[in-house]
């Protein structure tokens, strides 16, 4: 065998082995990335119970964290909205705080522009303001809600949010 | 050039180019994985301001979410405790709710066993109960706090939690 052929052949074997190793590495790291990014949201709590069609459009799940009582006089829970899901219009006698822990969605107070929400957003909805909240069309939303001073009322459910309202400004 | 040499040379060039592409892919996916896994906790909010040594042992950071006012009469915020960091003993006039959103830590009411906390844990500390909370020795903790009915007082700071208390049961 000529020297040139030998050198080329050795290089070929070496490069082939390195490449095989690199390919394995790609497969491993790609699998790890996929595992991390395919979850719709990073769930903190169990999914909970599906919200009734009477009060929600699409699939929304409620998981209670602090029940109403006379000690803390508030209600705390988590809602997971699947993409496109939203609450009906409603009011709270003492207002409501929303804390978005993952995903993307909207909040709208009647007569005001739709507010875009994402991980870390905090919403303060004043007492008796008519509002709705839900996920964006393409991405789920996970939110904590706090209803303070429950002695002033918890929730007053109203009509569904139409597609026109949901897709509007 | 001989045919064998030509074939080997072409294979070498082809393999070299494929390998270069694979290496780029490894670097890209490795960077993505590292970005996801090097954070101590999955932060929802900015880190915030460091809690004063007067009230905290170790490094704890507070980020306010809902300020005290006469509308919602509550205080909501996020605390990020670095490993080993904890609050002093303290009380709240109307109690406190803690919601753990990531990491690991402890909560203890005076005279009761230390309670282990992790992502998804919810703590209800009654009005005027003396307590402390903080991260585990090896892992940070991220928690939301809710102080209801702030008209009854916000916080009454007391002495530091000793290492013996922190490491005890």
C-alpha cells in the first residue's frame, strides 16, 4: 500500500470514529432538550378539577390551595388554562389578584384593552370590576388567583367571552 | 491520482464536513441544556432586594408583587432563599400563607416539628404564631408569601434562628 493511501485511510478511520461519538452526543443532548421543552407549562401543582362549561370556554382546571374560612378570609388556588381556554366574564366583591407562573394568556376588564400576560405577570383587578382571563390561542397558561376579603363575596359569574371578544383588542 | 486515493480523499472531505456540522449541533444543544439546568431554581420573578442581616441569616431576596393598600388589604411578594438562608423568628397579626414554587426548605412554628417544604407545598401559619422559614442547607427555595388583612399588622420581627434550631427537628 502506498504511503498516501495509508495516511488517508488512517485519517478516514479516525474521523469516522470521532464523528460517531459526536452523533451519540447530539442524540443525548437533543433528547434532554426535548424533555425540557415539550411540557406545555412547568406545573407546580396537580392539574385539579375541570372547570364547568357553565363558567368556562375550553378546558380549564382548578386546584384549590387555601379554602375560604374566617381566619385568613381569602381564597387561593391555581388554574391551568389549556390553549384557547378562558373564564366567563365575572366580578369579585373585593377584587382579585392573579399571578402568572408559566405560559401565556390574557386579562381584560370590560371597556379596557386586553392585557397580555406571561410568566411573572401580576394582575390587580379592582372590586366589582367585570373581567375575564384565560390562555392565549397557542400556549397554555398557569395562574395563581387570590380573592381577598371573602366576606365581601367570592365570585359573581356572568356570560361567556365570545370568540370575537377573545380575539379582539 | 490513483482511483483509490481519489475515493479515500472524497470520503475524507465528506466525513470532515458532516463531522463539523455535528460538532456545531452538539455545541448548540449543550448550551441549551446548560441554560436550563444551571439555575438553582426556576425563577418566575426578578431576584429582588437582599433582605437585611437584621432579619435574615444568609442571603434571602425579596421581590414585592402587591403592595399594602386599603383596596386589597394584603401584601404579596416572592422570596428567594439561597441554600442555608432563613428568616428570623417572627409573627404576623393576621397570619401568613406561603406557596413554594421551586426548591426545598423548611417552615417551623415554635413548639412544633420542623416542616419540610418543596415545590407545590402550601403553608398556613395562624395569626400571631411565632415561626421561621427558609431554604434547606443544600438547595435554594423560592416562595410566594401572602399576608392577609394587613390592618391587623404586617410583621413583628424577633431573634435569629440559631444553627441548632435550623438543624434540629
